[in-house]
C-alpha cells in the first residue's frame, strides 16, 4: 500500500506543480487542465498502451506482493 500512496503523491505533486506554474504565468484555471487532453489527442495507440501499463504497474506490483504474503501466511 505504501507504494500506491507514493505514486499517488507523486502524481498529485506533479499535477499541482504544472497547474501552479500555469497559474503564476496568468493562464486561466480551466485551461490549465486542457494540457492533459492535448497530450492524449496526439499520442499513438502504442504510446497510449505504454502509458496505461506504467499507470497500472504499481497496482499490479502491490497485488502480487499481497498475494505472496497471503500465500506465505497460509503455509
């Protein structure tokens, strides 16, 4: 669970940093989130698959570790 919390904190910190820089330069708040849609519009299918894999990877890692712990306790 700690890994998921760390990844969530990094995502929140990264987004807040990008939005705060936009806010400091005078960009309206609604346009600050517009960069996310522009990023995904220009990506190819292969790039999108890689992005999704890297987003899901921490969840898979936590699930595998939980499975190992459960298996270890049952024996």
